[in-house]
C-alpha cells in the first residue's frame, strides 16, 4: 500500500496514505465549520478553526505514536518492516517479516492499541481538568476541546484495532493466540484468516437483515463493510500462504536466465511479438555489449502505444538499469520480492561477481509459487 514518505523513524520509512489526508481534512472542516461554532458561539473569529487544526495535528501524532509503539517492540523482536503507511486506524507495514515466537507476535500486536488507549485516557483526563463547556477561560475551553477530540479518537483507534479483522492489530493478536495454543504458526494464520472471513460474512448478513427491515442505508454500509472485511481477511491468508511457499527459496530458484536480448536502437515492433506470442516471455533485456542498459516488458509496450512501436526505439521505452536495484542468486526470495514491489518494476537484475546472470521477474516468482503450491497439494 503506497503513500507519501514523510519521515524515517526507528529505521522504518513512514508514509501517509491519501485516505488519511482526506479524513483529516473532513475532521478539521467538520469541527471548525460546524461543531465548535455551534457549541461556542462566543468564541473569537478563527478560534474554532485553530482548535480544529490543533485537534487534527494531535490526532495525527496519536496515530503516529500508535505505530511507533509497534515499531519499538518490533525492533526488540528483530522485526523491522521497510516502511509503514499510516491510515486512520494505525498503519500497514510493507513486507514485514513475522515475529520469531507467538509471545513476541502478541507483544507487537498489542503495543499499538495499548499506546492509543493510554494516550486517549491521558488526553481525556487532562481535558477534564483544564476545560469544560462552562469554563470561564476561553483558552481553557479551546485546549480542553482539542484534547477531548484527540482523546476520544485515540481511544476509538485503540479499541477498534482490537477487532480480529485484517489489517487491524486484533487479527495479529488472534493469530498469536492460536499459534501459542496449537504450536503451529501457519495454523494460527489460518485460524485468524477464517475468523476474519466469518466476521465479514456475519456483517454482510446483518446488512441484508437491516435492509429487509427497511433500514436500507445502514444495511448497505454494514454489508459493504462486511464485504471489505471478508476480502481483506482472504487477502491476508493468501499473503501468508505466499510467504510460506517462498520462505526457504532464493533468488536463484526463481530468476529467469535466458531472456531474449536486443540492442538499444531496435524499434519495439521488431520484438513485440516475442512478448505477446503463443509462447510469450516475460521481458526482453536491452543490452549494449555485455552491459544491461534496461528492460522492456508488456507494461513498457502498453505505455508506448501500439501505433508508436515502429518508430520507438527500445532505449526510449525501456526501464533503465540505473533504476533497478540488483540482487544476488543467494538472496532470500522474500526480501528480493519486497525490493521488487518497493521499486514498482517488473524485473530486477541478478548479479554475481559483477556479472549479470539472470533477471528476477514477477513471472518467474509466480511460476515458482505455482509449482510449489502444486507439490504441496500432491503431498496432502
């Protein structure tokens, strides 16, 4: 899940998702234009907006501290995700390696909600002391309102995150509990995913019942939320299954060694059929002598446009090699896949001893996963 990078904390890149910006804007606008002016008509002009902005900033800090709590415990457990994208209910870690035990998994999971609840209770406690609707000081009222908003929202985030639904922390906590009880990490993952899907189906059924009783709007939204919960829990199970299939694989197991080569000056129409024929290949290497200068795949062909193929050279359409981080044959496939996804490209050069020995492609990884999945089914 992509976002805008804003900082690097505890060795992890912090990103903000677009949805957070929209939610923050809605929160500030509703407080500054409607809620606070309605309850405090005597406030000076602009104070309601100042309090709204302060509350929005405070809530952002609370969500950030929620995620930093995860990261702090994760570092103790030797679990350091490459990046975290902040959302309303916390963050989503990119390609995070699992904890080494169920106890550490539970500790990492509960750290965020616990931090949010502590922050929320502290903010509400201070708000109760410094400002009430009948407080004589306008400054005290303003500070109290900002703290109350931050406290309520932070408590809300902490409690909602305990729901056993992916990507919330409760799903990870349930996974840890099932892992501890069964002694099997994979089984814990399957139990957590099944629980999330059942909850989603229950919410969808509740939405249908509400709709039949005449509450169409609430029924629709509950049903849609259930559909999202069911889908996200299924996605979690598929992601965990993928990680299990490639846990012991290396780049050398999945890379493609004999992709076609073309010089930089040839036009796309001369080799487009190789990428889209009856026995297509995933990518074409653009080579200058023995040096890789770029890669061309189906995405680059689509970007150029079929009508432009006869006049577009490979060097103009390719993804330049300078933008592709290199991996080695002995690298773990999981970490290499993380780099491939983070780079948002279709392939990475595989280099050993300074020599190009292959290309790690999404097609090659998919082929390995398919074969390992088939073998796993045969063993059952």
